[in-house]
C-alpha cells in the first residue's frame, strides 16, 4: 500500500441520505472497498483511495482544512459553509468540481397554510426558523428585507406551531414533512444536489491524475444510468423520421440487411431512457424487430 499521504482521502457521509449513493457511485467507478472495524474508514483495495465516513456538516471543513482531498456533500451544506466563512471574513478553501445528480432537494420557505405571501417583501418584520442562517441571511440581504432568522438545529417544521416563527426555511424534497405539519411552500432559495468538492491545495501530479480519472469514470457512470442501446429494422425511406424519434442519440449506425434491399438495421445509443411510447412511435413510423438493451459502461 502507498504511504498515506499519497492516497486520496474522500470524505463521505457516514449514515444518511447521501451515504449509499456516494459509496455506490465510487464502487461503480471500479473502486473495491473494505470497511474498517469501527466503520469510520473504507479502504480502497485496488486503488490508492480511502473514504472517511463522517457527518455531512463536517465534510466542507475536512476538505477545506486539507484533511481530505475530496468530499461528497449536498450543495446546500457547501453553500451554507461558504457563506458562514465569508461572514467571518475567511476565504473558502475548497472548490466545487462536479455535480452528481443525486440527493436532489431545495432550500425552501414555507408557512402555515393560509399565510399571505407575495414575494420576499411579505417576509418584512417576520421571524423565520431555520438551520441555514447563512443562506437565509443572504437571501434576505439580496431582497433588502428586514426579517429575523431564528436558529433551530432540527425539527424546524414545528417552529410555527410552537409560536417561535412565522415562516420556516428548510430542506424539502417531496414536501411530505411540510404537508404533515400544515405548512405550504412559498419560495425557493436554492436548488441542491450532491456535489464533489476538492481542496484548493495542489494535489501533486499523481494524485491529481487519479482524481481526473475518477471524474472521467463518474462521467461514464452518470451517462449510462439513463442510456440504452437500441436496435431495430427500418424501411430505408423512413430513416430520417426514425432517427428523429430516437431520444438523445447522435449518429446511429446503419447496417445492410442480408437479402432485404428495402430495409436496414439501425443501432444507436440513446442517452435518455427509452419508454414504451417511444417504441410504439418508432413502430408506427415503420420500425420492426425493436430491441432495447441496458448499457453497462461507456467511455467517451
Ligand atoms: P448527518 O448525521 O450526516 O449530519 P443529516 O441529518 O444532516 O446527517 P441527511 O438528512 O442524511 O443529513 O441529509 C443529507 C443531505 O441529503 C442533505 O444535506 C441534502 O443535501 C440531501 N437531501 C435530499 N433530500 C433531502 C430531504 N428531504 N431532507 C433533508 N436532506 C435532503
Ligand atoms: Zn448534517
């Protein structure tokens, strides 16, 4: 095994909404992992990459302080940390390098059903419960609104019922928690997803090359998730129409069919999922012998 300073350390959430997705993505990039007995580290067996399993709130700090080289964390946590550091007059020591297309959620404003809201000016002189004081203050300043953020470390949604706040500002994905508490979403402060952050410190050539390789593999992994390989037979005179119906495909391969001069075989990678109605439309356009296959790996 390489000396520890030559191994890449990635901070990943220990237990939570991002954990399984983060580890699964890295495994799909070819990383074989074993967990330490105390469950705090995953060692990479086949690449010099180890994962540190930590609370998500600690991830920007660990990367910023150069304890970890990379981190996988929600953009909401990254932006909150960035604004808090800026408010203290400190620089941010990590950079966002990749969007991972999972952990989608938004930082939203919500209020008890029936509350009047006609834009940020409706927040004037109200109290807003949140654990995201940095992002909330930024939003209030941008909109020149004077309102009072009330810090809650969790269970923000009960603040209005307790009479502690008029509005709440919290992370929402489906909106189920809001509804269960009689709250209605009125505005969005930030759209979030899981992102990769990297330390601002130079990594050195070997480590940076490995980071670049992982990012390229991530590209492939994210692309194939939706991609399908489609094969069909098409009348030659319907080729243009059929090509136009193939979702997210560039140049399809067109092959001669033995003993049939009117039809050709068309093979294409579709970078979007292929649904039944697409197949039915292709059939209506003259396609036959349609076959859709999953794509295992892709390298552009
Ligand atoms: P930790 O113990 O690591 O501090 P946590 O309770 O702060 O965990 P989770 O609830 O596991 O964090 O959420 C982690 C991230 O998942 C959030 O920061 C956010 O980016 C994303 N996320 C996606 N959907 C939701 C949601 N409905 N509620 C909260 N977070 C969500
Ligand atoms: Zn957290």
